[in-house]
């Protein structure tokens, strides 16, 4: 083994890695402090150069294929955590600097999501079995960041219900308002908004999600106030009092930000406003990691706030409010990962062992990206007119409390 040890000696400073190579020789790296202790065994000699060249992708694939295994009680979450707490060291390694320059050069090509291609990319992930997603999501099938008032005591169901109320309070709905939802998931937000009296037009490019969502709105008794269309956001027309998009902008791609926000602009009534909820990064613009790009979210990208606000400037939308949720998604995904682990055998019965290992790696990687990396979630209120959103944001808290106590209806004002 010649190549991999050179890389590991450079970047593993925190924690400790015990590595058995394909010949059975033990090699050790790291200080043993400020991180996990992980024991790994490699079963393929070619992993020496493959891991050294592209560790983020190859480590995942080797685990998926069984050529990388764990011993002494270690597991994939510990390995991903070890990478996570040494992230800065890995990024500074010479071979990785070169690889990232290549990725940046290919960024716009990798995130090309024209009509048709965007739908195919989304279906890759969202057209999986409803039964599978029910193994780890909350009862409402909310597959986006929850809102934890107390991460120690809130259940996942409570935190997801709180997220829906938080979004609804920001929208400041009045009965009969027309709402466009871009990226409707399995329908929980549409159901919530319809229960508050809105007329919801919801679009999605996943036929499986739409099938489930239509069934759920019927069961909830609001099918007369919610209409689902299998449609790309670029194909939606009309004018609406509110536009809401939760967990969809990550699939737009940097090439298409102006088109996305331009569509939001065009859909809004002059005195209407939009609420955009998406994953972002606090660091400068980057690229999508190779594992996530290849196996989980092809065409996806987590934007830097500088990219988001630059696009808003170009399309002429007011950014009326911004809230940054820093650890809420970490707490959310921790629940998902733990539930997935508890239901792993059921997941394997639906798909197979390799699929389960892929999802274990994915859930650990994104969870730790919100704990040790630069990821966070932003919620923006956007409008065409300066005063479409109340100028004092206290209304959000006031309306949220009123929504949580229906016997005390919220005061409604169109502007502040």
C-alpha cells in the first residue's frame, strides 16, 4: 500500500483510524482525540489508489460493495464522522485540490436541469416506494427540515408539525387566498394550508408522490381545495397571492436560479409574497459531492447565500425576511438515521443490502454535514413590492401562536 497512507497521514488529525489493508497489515492514523476511533478492513488492493484519488466517492462505493468492512464495533457512521471532523485537512490535500478544481469546472454541466432532465433527476430519488419512506419519516411524510423548539424532548412528529405551522404563519394566509406550492412532496403542507382556508395549486414532477398526495388530501377532507399537477415549475402559469416552495430549490441547479426566481416573480400578484425554504451553505459557492451527485440527488446543488441573493437582485425581488435554521436539519436527520437503523431489515426486504448501505452512508453524510460542515437551511420571504410583507416581523410569532391556539384567531393585516 503506497498511495492511501500518504493521504491519511496528511488529513487525519482528529480521532483515530485503524486500517487493515488487503494484505492484513494494520496501519494507524490520527491523534486519538477530538474524534471517533474507527477500525476498517479493506478487501481489495486497488482501493489503495482508488481511495487516495477520490475518497469521498470510493469509500461509499467500497462500503456499498462490501470491499470495505468494519471491526471492533465500528460502523459507517463512525467512518463518516471521522471524515467530517477532518474535513478541512482533506480539502487541503494536493490531490483533492486538483479534483475540486475539476468539479468546479464541470459544475454547470453537472447541474444542467432542462425540462425533462429535471424530472428524471427528481424521480431517481422521489419515486421510491412510499412504504420505504414510511420506515423513517414522520407520519406526515415530511421529507425536509423540521422545526425543533426543544431537540431534547420534541418528537419528529411534533417538530414536523411545528415546521408546517411556522411556514403557515410566515405566509399570513386569509381564507380564499390562492397559493402555488412548487414541489409538493407527499402533500402535508398543501393539506395544512387548505385547512387554513387557502386554495392550493401544487406541482411536482414525481408521479409517485402525486399519487400518494392525492390520496392523502382526500383522506384529510380537503380535496376540493387542493389541486395537484405533474408539472415542472417552469410550466406553471397564473397569478397567486402566495407562492411557497419547501425543499425544492436544491434541485434547480445554479444555471437555473434566475429562471426559478423569475418564475416566482411572475407568479405573484403585485401585493403577494413567497416563502422559500431550502438547504444552503454558509461557505462560498462550491460543488455537489461526488457520492450525492451520483447516487442520491443527480443535478442537485446546495447554494451559497451569495448565489441566492445575486439571483434575487437580477430578477428584481425584494428579500423581505431571512431566517437561518442552523442545527434543525441535523436534529431532523438524526431522527431519520436512527429510525432507518431500527427498520433496516424492512428496508432490505423492499430493496436490497447494497441499497441499504447506500442509504446508511447518505443519511450519515448529510447529518454530519449539518453538524460539522457548512450546511444550514434558509427561509426567505420574497415580494415584488416593498411593503407586501409586514415591515415588522413580530407578526410571524403572533400568528404562529394563534395558529397553535385556534380558539384565539390571529389578527389579519395585508401589510405592516
